[in-house]
């Protein structure tokens, strides 16, 4: 039955059906029901792209980027981005940021990040926020940076929650608030963001924006340390000296349970 379905898909693709060409290309790219074959995937994505399929242009551009043919990747991503494909806009911006396949141009990167960000791409919203925070390709504007971090944070994106938390903790672009910083760090840390775990540990240790709690601090330092965070390792070892073995055993059990649940 699977073979019959594949043959039907192949026949439609060979007859020029764009959706079948895209489907066949994805099967070969991902190795679904067939042996993965980049060259064959490229062949079908190209056929769809040459018929004007924006999704085909995007998939061909991404494939070319993956095999480090950045020049052609940029050409196809640009074609798709010009027609409003939000993921193509985001990845094209990355190429401009990195200078791959195109001349490095942070202003062009910001332009395409904005187009993707306005369509709700959370990664683009964060990157655009970073552009404004650092003044790359745009005038430095910390309020604008916070605006874009907020949009992504509202969608539950951990890196955005962390970045916005930092802005609140420093009072940059927003009114300083350890309470809001703690809330955002906790949201991000709960998704496994290592830097957020470390910074949340610092707030718990200092009692900034939250009641001082060295057990909670050690819990977050412990989790960040497991990912190799050097400062978290140092704080983990320092704070451990203030805890009894019973307290440490309890926190380690809690940390292990938390990891299993997440």
C-alpha cells in the first residue's frame, strides 16, 4: 500500500503537480519511506520552485544553505522572501547578518528580520530586538528592543523571556524591576534556558524581586551547572557550604524529578 501511494505521488510529481513535487522532495530530504537523498530532494524542490512555488523556493534555499551553497541559498530565499514567505525572510536576514552568500549588511538583516517579526516569527522578533539593543544596522534604541523582546516573550519563547528579564533587571528600555525580571527569568528557566537558570539563582540568593531563599538559589545553580555554566558551578559550590547534607539531598531529588518531568 505504501508503495502504491509513493508511485501515485511520483506520477503526479512527474506530471507537474507542485504539491506532489514538494511532498516528494520532503520525503527524500527527510528519508520518509525512502532512503534520504539530498540530490533527489533538490531536484523536486527545484521543479516546484521553477513553477513559481514560494514554498519550493524556500525549501530549496534552506537545502542549499544546509550544504553550504550560500550563494544559491540567498538567491532562492530572496525570491521567497520578496513574496512574503516569513521563514524565508528570517533565514535571509541571518545570511545578511553572517555575510554568507551575500555581502554582510546589518541594515538589510534588520529589514528582513522586521518583515518576519511583523508576521510573528519569534526568532526574528528576538533578533530584531538584539539589533536595536546593540545598534546593529539600526540606531540603538533600548525601548524598541524591549518592544520586540516582549512580543516574543508573550508567545512563550524562552530566549526572549530571558532577554527581557535582563532589561528589567538593568532598567534598560523599561523601568527597573527585579520582580518582573524574576518572573521572566523563572518562565525562561522553567523551559531549560541555562542563563535564565543562573540569573534566577542570583536573584533568589540575593532576595531581589523575590524572598531570599538559598535552597531555591542552589536548585537553579545546580541545574545551570549541569549544562556546564562556569559561574553557576562556582555559585553551586559556594552555596553548598551553607546547606546541610539533608537539604542538598532534598534539592537534588527535586532537580532530578524536575528534569524527568520536563
